[in-house]
C-alpha cells in the first residue's frame, strides 16, 4: 500500500500557500510512489510539519527553520522511494 503524506501548517502564520506549493511539488515528484498529500490546518501556532504515514520527517518547531524545498523533497524521497532521482534539483 502506498504511503500518504500529510502537511500540517499554521493558518495564522499565512503558511497555507507554502503548504499548497509543497504539496504540489511532492505530488508531481512522487506521483507513482504515494497515495496522496493531505493538507491539514493546525490549531497549534507556528506548526509546520511533513509526515509520511504519521512519521514526522520535518518539524519547523523542532528544526527551527524552513529548509529549501530540495531538502524537504529529498527527505520524503528517502522515505517513500529510496534511490529515486528527483531530477535536476538532485544535483
């Protein structure tokens, strides 16, 4: 069964567009590898996480910053499709 990715974001921080863009990037890159990407507004202020089947791969509060999209895509790739090329951003 293919995993599901969840992006939880703080709507008060105006991160909905960031979350939507990340969801689009992940869906485009991992079309054949994942079941889908779910966006979830959080009630916790400042929250932005990316999880694969409830395992948190990135937590902005824990990590203290937003990495580049390339780094987030690579973290997801390492979980859902190890060894898969994610294109030019992989170089």
